[in-house]
C-alpha cells in the first residue's frame, strides 16, 4: 500500500493485532499498521463508504458486476474525488464469502492465467494499489525516459560529421577499410550511430579513442620508419 | 509468474536449490521451480538473450535508459514475437549492482510513492508479469519497427559482451584507457551501444576494425621492439 501512496488500512477481526511478525515484515511501512483501524465486523468497517469494490478471482453467479483491475482503478479514482471508496480483500486462505461480496457494488478481478488464477493476497493488494496510482496520475502520464544524470546534450550535426571523418581515417590507416573497395561499411556504421543519436560527451570519448589509436600508430610508424632506415639494407 | 502465464525461470547462483521452503511456498506453481534453469553466472543466464531488461527502483547515473513498467511491457511483448527477451531481477536484499544493470539495454521501474518506492521482489515480479500479460492479451501492442534494408538480426548477449571486452582491450593497448583510472568510459560506451541495440553485422564490423587496429599495433610493436633492440644503446 505504502509503495503506491495509500495509507488507510482497516482490519476486520484480525486473528492477532498488533502482531510482532506483521510489524517486522512491514519494515518501514509499519506506520500503516500502527494507524490501522480495527473493526469487529465488516459492516462496521464499511460504515461511511459510498462505493465498495470487492477483489475476487472467483466468478460469482449472484455477485455484482465484475471489472478488470485496470478499468476498476479508473472508476475508483473518479469516484474518490467526491466520495468514500473502499476496497475489500478476503484473507489469504478463504477469500471472501458470497455474503461479503454481495455487500459490494462491484467485484474486481485481476486478469490472469485461467489455469492458475489465484494470486497471493499481498500480490493482489500490490497490484490493485499500483493500478490506482497509475489511474490517479493519469493526468500526468509517467515520464517515459528519466533523465540520466551524466547524459549530455545531443551533438550537433557538424560534430557528428567530424566524428565520421575521423572514424573513416582510422579505418583506412588501420588497414580495415580499403578506400578503393569501401563496401558499405561506413553507411552501416552511420546507421548504427545515427540510431543511437550521439551525445556531445560520447563523441568526445569516441574521438579520444580514435586520437589515441592514431597517435600510437603514428609514433610506432615513425619508429618503424627509423628502424627500417637504420636497419640493414 | 505462473498466475500470469509465464514459465521460464532462470536462477543465478541461488543460495539453496532445490529449496524445500521454496517448493512449499510455490504451492501449485512448483512446476516452475522444478523446471528452473540454474546458472553459475549472469552471462551464462543471459546467453542467447537479445533484449535484456533490468528491473531497478534505484536511479543509475550510468545506467541504460529507464522505462516505466507499462511502457516496458508493451515493448517487451513486441520484441518477444521475434527474439529472446530476458527480464533481470536482483535479489531481495541487494538488488542489482551497477555492473549487472550495465549488461542490459534498458532498466524498468515501477512508478511508486517517491517516499517509499522499493517493492518486495515478489511484488515487483508479480507486477511486471501482470503488465506483460495485459500487454500480450489486451489489444494489439504497437509493433517495434526496425525496417531497414540491410538490417541484420540483433546480436545475442554473449556477442555483445565479447565486443565490449575487445573494445576495452584496444582502449587499453592504444593508451586511451588507463586500467588504474578507468573513469566511467566503459560504462558510457555501454550506454551508447546499449541504446543503439547492436545488430550481428554491426558487431562484426566493429570487431573487424578493432582486429585491424590490434594487428597493426602488434606488428608495429614487434618492429619497434626489434628496432629498439638493434638500435644504439
């Protein structure tokens, strides 16, 4: 609940409360447990609620209409602006009875593998709370790509072109690219780097590497030349 | 996993496997555990994977680009029709290391309460599997287009890792990278190439260039050595 920003927990006839094991497992969400309201009956727990949604994997012949979690979340968030809404979950072992479900206006189901459709209670709660959070922030759709701290601005065209020229020079001087038979090597590398959309910093790194290779090849070339000139004819 | 119709579980260095407690908790999903593949390293686990998504609540300065779970699920389902996709989760206590995250093309985050954003591992897995199921069965996910005449299939994980090793070798032998002070050069290049999602052909071209540079440096190195040995003291 807390991971999704929900805080009001109501417990109906808990077997043990407060429960040291529950507190331990709650980790830093133990404030939710500490504030939980404990009721002696379902009716007491639901007092004041206008809309009540029951989570149930089972189909009920006599139950209220059933909605998948995502659609239910949209509806719940719309209601929550103006009225009390309650979500009702059964316990881990028995779930909700027909009588309990019939106290609700809707059932909510989680679309699942029909051959194995019953989620753990904790998973079901997590999932519903997640859908509620997403439905609540629908006005502000989640950011698709979080800014990476060290990301730098995209490199301008001329810097990208200078990188390609530099790359080509090293491809030739290393003997990898035969200018007489260039095949499509450069076009393919352009496609790769174009797809990535190079940042200014990345160009600097790549050109730094090309520089280092060129310097090393030139230095060794000079020594080689010296060696060949001074060596035996 | 099983509630959402997923079945392929790979475990990297599990503390205990098979684990009677895990089997007991799996209830009727123990078939997933029984079929789980156990690997000794992350690279072994990811061998053959084309797209690797890491789930991480933490923001990584040097990590790959991050997508919220729903958008990631759409993308994953689109990829899964044509290539192996892996989802990588860290363990409950430590999560994923930066090095592990850098082996992936994307990170996935679950939009959550910013003051309490870390879900249990089981909840996170449940949620991702749920989003995958909905993406797979709720309408037609948008197709990821890579329509380019000379596009080749994406390179599998192990080939990409071998390219990074080769690149690092040349970065060191050219004098560009000081292994004692690596800064974040490799992480930044991983981010760049991860974003591009390298194709098999592109790996061949890049490694061909690295090979040519290495050969040239080695040949000239040998001549240099000869020259230095035969030169005046």
